[in-house]
């Protein structure tokens, strides 16, 4: 009985290796990225690129273990959800109100240490932001938010 269960489990593990949604890899240079709308100093871009872009852009740097299921599904789920909430590569394509919301959410998430996700920083130690890095990102986003007309800022949600 135990042998049968193990065999079924093994078969299932093998089968799920073949069920894989497409990777989040864009070869095209983004034409709607945040740079189209707002300037971003290199110092800020470097931080966002290492700590956020894997889940909030169209181009994820996949580690080797992403090739193993169900790890890939789990990552894919974060990427899909992450991009839905904020996508730096498609920033300029959003309505102005949504852009304003995304900018506000960036500093809120960084200030409250909610992003990057803990499950990400367990492995990506370089994505654990120092206070200095947090301040760079947060101040950059706040400075942009301050320039956005109030009419585009919806009430807190
Ligand atoms: C491992 C993937 C991952 C990384 C890395 C990551 N995020 Fe997220 N992010 C998510 C997911 C998933 C969500 C959707 C909300 C949730 O499920 O918690 C999200 C949501 C957000 C939101 C929207 C929050 C809201 O209230 O709507 C913002 C803003 C955000 N992330 C900013 C960042 C920033 C800035 C970084 C880098 C400092 C970052 N994230 C790094 C996965 C990630």
C-alpha cells in the first residue's frame, strides 16, 4: 500500500514538471516603462531592479530552482499578482490616477517594510533593503507624489 502511494506521488511529481505557464521574460525593450513618465536616478533604479523587478516588471531573473515544480507555480503566482498591483515596465500605459496610486503604494510598502516579500528576501539577501536604500526609494516616490495634482489622488484605499 505504502509503495503504491509513493509511486503515485512520484508520478504526480514527474507529471507536474511538464505543466508550466510561460515564463515572465520580455525580450523587447519596454516602451511604456516608468521612465517615460518620471525621471528615476540610477541609485533608485538599481535598488528597484534588484529588489522589486522580479515580481513587478516583465522580466524576471529566474534562479535554477525555478525549473522545479511546484516552485515555479508558486513564483509564477507571485509574479502575476505582483504585476497586477504594480508593473514598472507598463507604468506609462496606466491611467494617471492609477499611476498616482502606484507611486503612493511604492513608498507605503517600502516604509512599512511590506515589500519586498519576506519569502523573497529569505533567499535574495541583497534585496533586504538597508535604511539608506529604503530612504532613497521612499524619498524619490514621495517627491514624485508631491508633484502630482490633487485631482488625480483618490482617497486612500
Ligand atoms: C517575490 C515577489 C515580489 C517582490 C520581490 C516584490 N513584490 Fe511587491 N508585490 C508582490 C505581490 C505578490 C503583491 C500583491 C499583494 C500581495 O499579495 O501581498 C505585491 C504588491 C505590491 C504593491 C501593491 C500594494 C497594494 O497595496 O496594492 C506595491 C506598491 C509593491 N508590491 C511594491 C514593491 C516594491 C517597491 C518592491 C521592491 C522593494 C516589491 N514590491 C518587491 C510581490 C513582490
